């Protein structure tokens, strides 16, 4: 084991030499002895001793106490004071520097040895503790999952790592002043599950809705544990944001449902068409025997209207069952939107506004299927405003990453928003609008098959994109579409050529 290195700071040369001799006899290394505080600070930074023996009274502008304070601050080297006598004020100053011991002159070699060994041992333990705390802090801070430490009895938050601060939007000082219930959108559930694992031990996992500082709700997955510290029951929670994963799971379930309905639609559409053909033929025969103007003839006309709706339903079922893999091309999506809108506006008394940037990215899409998507969504927007109103269509370049919590891959997209000024969609049915055969229309002769939005959803999914809806009752609805953009300007140039 390497001998400890000690710096001796003593203005009396004979005393300094005696101390040096004693240290060497006890197996220590003495790289230097110095007489002033200035020399002590300089030498400590040069030789980096394991410990400094410091005389309190030194000549010059810097005495032993001030030299010790600076050495500890700069280099974290432990100090032992050597003094023959000292006044109360000086002793109080010396205490503030956190010395590891005092040795009175004349020097007793056994006292000197025991004091040095105790100081070195204590300082080594402190270094190990600091290193351990630093390792804990680095681990605690670098974990990607959010970690929160709290008092189980009071629910007061004690600490949180960087991931937790980012998730909830608080600073470290702010979150330390909160209780665990302040982070939850379901405070009663939070109290119950914390009580449960404080009594029965941690369970594997919980799923809860938590609330950020800005009031937004985030779905989280929680695992918890407990330990005892200074006779206090301490809880530790690992919190994982599963908002994006939950959205992706919901989208997968919805896509699987649409695929199942598509298979069913294909098997039904053919037989349904045969029935409609038979009904249509018999209606034609009836009209040959019943004169126009009779009450029976009006009933037949109503049947024909219902038959037209049934034929439309059959056509949509066939289209829905035959959604094919997109024939991807590099296209200008704004041109497709304008062409589709021009075709629809002949039927409706609505105003339209555009907001397309000059340098809008091209997209990778099937033009025919995209026209189908915009036809359904824009028509829905116009039908939501039976009197009049405005349909606003905007597009911009969008780069998706993990911060957006969207169930799409990171990368370049063109984001398109279509907003109407209609009555809006009630919250209780908002999640159903992409389900097959769901419609808010009442009259059978005005009701479509309810497949327009499911078809649109399925097409966008097949393009590796995404579609969302936001609506406020009485104010209108906004559909937002994310369509993968061309990978580079080179793709756009190739398309143009």
C-alpha cells in the first residue's frame, strides 16, 4: 500500500523539521514543508497531498485558517491544525473550515499518529460516500423512465429524476413541494394503491391517468416499491408514459376491426346485390301496372328511393372490401385537394379558404385513393353546415418525432387540416366515427352506409399515415391527416420530370 503524502505548514523551522522526521519514521511521505499560507495554497495545488498539517498562526497576509479554507475549497484536502494556543475568535474561525483534528504543541508523536490515521480514514469514508451518492445520482438522473421518491405516510414528494420533471413539466423545486395526489387525475385511486402496496408490498403494475403542470392528461404505467430510511417509510415509483403506445394499440384494434369488416363486406355484397336486382325488377313490373298519380305509385317511388340507398350501400360495401394496396407515386397533395374540392362544391353553398405554403413537400401516395379520402372528409364537412359556412383547408411540412405522441414513424410528413364550422361532434360518439356503419344521419333516404370515414381511415393507415379528429360542440370539427412526404427533393424532381 502506497504511503500517505502529507504537507507540513509550519513557520518555525525546527518544529517543522521535527514533525517531518516523526512523519517519515511512521512511514509517511512528506513532499514539502512550507512557512506561509500563500506557499501552502500553491504547494497543495502542485503536490496534491493526502492531508495537510497546518499551523494556525502563519506570517504574511494569509494565516493558517484562511489557507485551510482555500485548500479545502479548491482541492478538498483534509486539514489538521497545529497550534500552541489560540484565542476564541480564531478557534471559531477554524471550526468553520471543517478540520479533521487539532494537535497541540509540543507535538506528541503518538497523538500525531493517531490523529492523522483517524483523519485519513474519515476522509476516505467521506470520499467513498460522495462517490456512492454521485453514482446513485447519475443513475437516478440518466434513467429514461420517470422515477419519483416520496414519503408513504404523508405522500409528500421527496425527489424526482430528470425524466419525471420533463414528463410532468415541473422544476425540481416545484415538484418537491407537491404530494403524489397532485400528479394524479384520479387522487382517490392514487391514495388507495399507495396504501395497498405500503401494507401488502408492491404489485406488478398499475395503469393510471396523471396530470401535467399545464393540465393535460397523460396515461402512465406505474410500478412501485418501498424501503425504510431514518425510520421513515419511503415509496419509489417508476412511471412510464404509455400515451403513444396506447394510441397505437387502439389504432391497431381499429385497423383489425376494419379488416374484419372488409372481409365480411366482400362476402355479403354479392348476395345482397342479387337481392337488390330482384327487387328492382319487380318494382319495374309494378310501375307498368300502376298509373302515375295513384297513391300506390307514390309508395313505389319511396321504395325506389330506399332501393337507391341500398344500391349505394352495396357499392360502398364492395369498395370497402376491395381496398387494395396503394399504388404509390410522388404527388402534389395540394393539387389533389383542390381538384376534389372543385368537384364537391357544386353541390353545396359553402365558402372555402386555403392555406398552402409555396414549398409544400410532395407526398408518397396513391392519387386515386387520396381523392377518395378527401372526397369523404370534405363532403362530411360540407354536410355538417346545412345552411352555409366556411371550410378551411391548410397544409404544412411536419417532422414527427417521439415528442408528438403520434402512432406514426419518425420522419417527414405533410400535415393537412380540414376544418368546418358545423355543430361539432358530441364527445360520446367522437371515438365511433371511424367505425364501419356508424352515422349520425337520421333519414334513410339521406343516410349513407357510414363507410366514408372508415374507408378514409383505412386508406391513410395503408399509406403509413394517421388521421385524427378534434371537435367542439357548437363550433365545428377539424380533421388532421399526416401523409408521408417524399424522402428527398430528388424524389420530387424525379416526379416533376
